[in-house]
C-alpha cells in the first residue's frame, strides 16, 4: 500500500476515493523511562526511550489506518496527517493519531 502526505501520487491517477481513514494509538510512558528521559534532558542528550515509544506509536497508528483502508478496498492513502498529543494525569500518556484519505489508484 502506498502511503503519502501529499494529496496525489505522482505517476498515478486516483480512480476512486473510498473515504477518510484513521488510526489511533495511546501509549503510557512508565516512571523508569520518565526518570532517565529527565536526566538526558538535563544534560542535553536525546531521549532514546521516548524516541522509541514515539516510533512505535506512529507505526501502530499507520498500521491500523492501513488495515481500515484495505477493508474499504483501497490500495493507497493520500493526505496523511500525524498528530501527537500528551494526555492523562500529569501528561503521562502519549496519543498518536494518523488520518488520511483511502483511495484506489
């Protein structure tokens, strides 16, 4: 399946628009990761633990969106948008939402 943030796919004609598809993921970050991320932030390094969690949440959201598009008979998704939010008590959870338009090319 072709995934793109653009409204069209170069070299392909969109034959049919199937509709909007979404994928959502909510992941909690545990206290251990929070502690070490805080230390790395203080010394100016990157937080590998959070980067890994972000990638996992993004990939899960995109996979869920692709499954929904396939169920609609689509073979591509255009106009993909990814949103990241922190939610929950003390912003302890990360929500990643992917949305786009399922199409047939």
